[in-house]
């Protein structure tokens, strides 16, 4: 939860850490902090020049690097969520052998295990939502968890407003070729434990 793509949502929506503190993110301008009030964020500037730039209106944007800092942790969490969605529908199915590699990866991955996840973002829609403010209704209507069957395998799909995150629930699934999808709208993250 301390990595992209989750941390920017936590900051902007005021979702606290486990210890009840406001989430924060280091950037090139300073530390961005959530206020625990949706839509209210603050910054501790890195320097007095940056602080003056913000106060004068010379600095009006903060760019957040859309790169997971903890790929393995993010991928394992996504796989865990996928197994939980399957278990919610059928515990017997979630405990079947077809999800063995997913359960092992989620709980305690074997060294050199390879996995992947894909992040698909409609940047224009997402930025417009953040600029106009995300309501509680937007959030509840814009978040969903599901498992979809593709040929012989199943994949977990997490929808966060205008970001879709997909990961397979089987280690044998090869990621799509990166040349088939254009960045930044489609990003494939390879993970090796």
C-alpha cells in the first residue's frame, strides 16, 4: 500500500496508515502528505526556494513517478486479492491445484519465481477526477475486484477509478509482449523474487 499505484490514492483520499498516520510520498519538490481528509493534501518543501515557488504560484504542479517502488510486494498483494475473490465465490475452487502456484507466490514465494502485472490507465479521465475532486460515491462506484477466465487460465482484475490492474493467477502465464501495448497507457511490470 506504500507503492504506486496505491499510494497516490491513499494520499488524495486521506486513507491513513495502519498506525493511523497520514500517508506520505517523497517527491522531487518535497514530501507530499495526506491530511486524512479526502481531497486535502499538503507538502513539506525540500527547500525555501521551492516553498517560495509554491507560495508565489510559480510552482503549480507536482509530478508523481508512476513506478512501483515495491514490485514484488504489490504483485503478491494483487495475487492474494485474486485468490480471495475466488474463495469468496468458491472456497473449494480457491483451494484447488490450479491455484497452487498463486497461493505459494502470495504466501511465501520460491526464489526466482517470475510473475507480472499490468497497469492500464486512462490518464485524462483520472486526472480530471483528481482535479475536480473524487467523491465518496465516485470511489465506491469506481472500485471493483473480479476474476476473469481467459482460455485455460484465470486473471485477477482490480479497477481503481480509471486504472485497471491485471495479474494472472497462474505462474505459467507469459506476459503480453511490451511492444503490443504503448506506454504510458499500458505498463507491464515483470517481477522476479
